[in-house]
C-alpha cells in the first residue's frame, strides 16, 4: 500500500496480522487487495469513501462497531471527515 494513512503493524505471526491505521482529513490507504479474510474495528468515529472496481461508496464508522470482509476485496479507503480517524484491522491468515 502506498497511501498517506499511517499504518503500524502491532502483531504479525503465522495466524494473524493486526494493523492500526491512522488518518488525517483526506488520507487514504492506497489501492490494495486483501489476501485473507479480515475484520475492521473503528477506534474513532469517522466517515470513509471506499473506491473499488464496482464504483464508489461511503460508510459511517462507529467506535467499537466491527465489520467482517472476505478475502479478495480490492479497494482504496479515504477518510472524508475533517478530523482524525483510526481503525484496527485484523487479517486472519
């Protein structure tokens, strides 16, 4: 990934990768494809724009409200809020 959001790997082993992502206004993850199932847990309320081959969508992210996605998702996640936004991503190997 080559986006402007700050990604910090917190845990990486043979079973899981746990990464914290921190965004300022307009920061993004960069285009990437998930090679494993994953769970995202927002740490700060925020709103994101998700760009994918299927088009563009928006999601309101709420602290502690996790969501799950299957492997193969290819997208870029862009923070569209005015303040800081952060989430933890748990990728299952």
